[in-house]
């Protein structure tokens, strides 16, 4: 789970699993069920990566909101380690990054052009940290097999959850000037990355509007967020699903403006706690561009991008062309890097940990390389 927090008015921060029947350009392969050993490991799960594959999304679950899972290791077709968890705390030393995620684990690779993949027999060993209790998960692989160009299209399922107070529903959304301004601003931010918003499908939320129009979360419990993402909303499978809600209410009192599953999200997979993202509309009428910034930032998390530098500067993304803002830049002694301290070191990037409107507006070639490879993009 990753989120954006409002500070002083600025923004801070399915397929059906029945075999290779996914959308054209996707090869969907069920991997079967795996039960973890007492150490929490699934053991090697074989992956047969088809020729021409540009990205792989493996996902396993569900295992509950009180349990974290991650990739323990990934081996390529030569048997060499493509990733191992021994580097988990020193991302600079590894060619990819994998988060610790509750309930459902999506793993996406490659996440850097420095470490592209090849076809053949790979394997992944997942770790479900359930305290020694054997846990059974179902896993599936999605291989993106259509070509990746210099421009990619992301279709959106925009789900409107209890927004009658704004006069906003599936019948009015396409003509709502503020919502369209938000989408347009997000499009501008993604243009550096060669990512284009394609078809937008507007959907009225059919589930429990009373429960989900205000999403309640806390530092230790994001189950309401995850449950919303599990809802069947219809729409297009090869797309990114964005739930627009009234508000995300954080128990700490912080104003959270957006939340994305992951990174990465379970792209093209429906019915999991990692199947989309949530954006609040609290500021839609006053500041539609901020909504657009949230959509662009959180959407990029969903599609596989990390912050250029994390909040304290101790962890960097796995991309070589993004600026780094390290702990050494923290000159005021507080607990995080602010935009002034990171000027010229990533504060102007959409994936700065605390992006701001009119400041954080750039993306790099490597970020675009990752975004355009995602299975949800075509
Ligand atoms: Zn973020």
C-alpha cells in the first residue's frame, strides 16, 4: 500500500484464470496451488516465459490482511538468480524491487531497462510470512506478448462511488469539466513517459456505497481499501481500475488523497485486494489538477514504478536515469526529505515521494520503459 498525504495544501504523498484466454497480447497461465513450508516458502513455482514476452506479472493469494508476502527469489532460464531477497534491504544492489504486500502478492518484472528478461524456463519462490503456519495460495502468471512501442495506451475503468453530492455518476462523468480536467492533467504528466490514456469506461459502483464512499484506513488496517479493490465492477479487463470516492479517512487524522495497490498492482486481474487504486474527490471542485497529479502518481505505482527516492532518502528506485535524493540532502534534521532539499534531485519528478502541483511534472525515459511494458498497457 502506498499513499499520498496532503500537507499544507500541497500533495504529498482478471482475467478468469481458465488458461491462455486473456485479452489479445496477453498469455494467461494458471500456475496451480502451493502450500508454504514452515519457513513460509512456496518452493520453486515454474514459469514458462514465451518468446517475445516483454513483462511478467505473477500473482498469488489470498492469504489475509494480517500477513505479508513477497518474492523470496526468482531464477532465470540459466538457473541464475535474477532476484534474491538477501538484497531486499539494499535495493541498489539488486536489479529489481519487490514490496512486502498483505493478502495478495503481485510480482512484476522487469522493472528496469538495465535488467531485461529472456524467454524460457524461469521460477519464482514466494514467501508468505504467516508465522510458521502452512498457507495455501493460488498463483497465476500473465505474460505480455504483444510488442511494446515508444507510445503505449492505458485504458481506464473509472468507478464512481457515492458521488451524487458532486452530481457525478456514470451518466455525467464524460461531461464533468473538473473530472475531465483531472484526467487531462494526468495525461500531461504521463506524456513524458509515452503513456496515453485511451478508452475511459465510466461505471456506477454497484456494491455497498455506504461502506466504501468513505474508505477508512489506519497504519495497521487497510482491509476496507483492499475489500473495495476486490469488488466486481465490470468494465474492461486490460485496463486500470480507478475508484473515485468521497474521502479516504486515515485514523491518524492525516488527509490521504490517493492509494494504489502495490507497487505493483495486479494489472489485468480482477477480484483481488491489489486490483486497482483509489482517488478521493474531496478537492475535485477546487483543485482538479491535484486530482490529476494523484491519479498520475498512484497510477504509476500501480503500473510498477517506485518513488525516485523514498521519504528518508535511504532507498532509491531501481532505475539508473532517475535523480537520487539521499539522506545527505536532509539539512533541516527532520524525519523526511522535503522538496526544497531535493530540488534538482527528483523533486520535479512525478514519482517524488511527496509530489506537488506545478513542481513535480517530469518523468524519465526509464520510467516510461517500465510503464509501457505493463500488461495493462497496450
Ligand atoms: Zn507514492
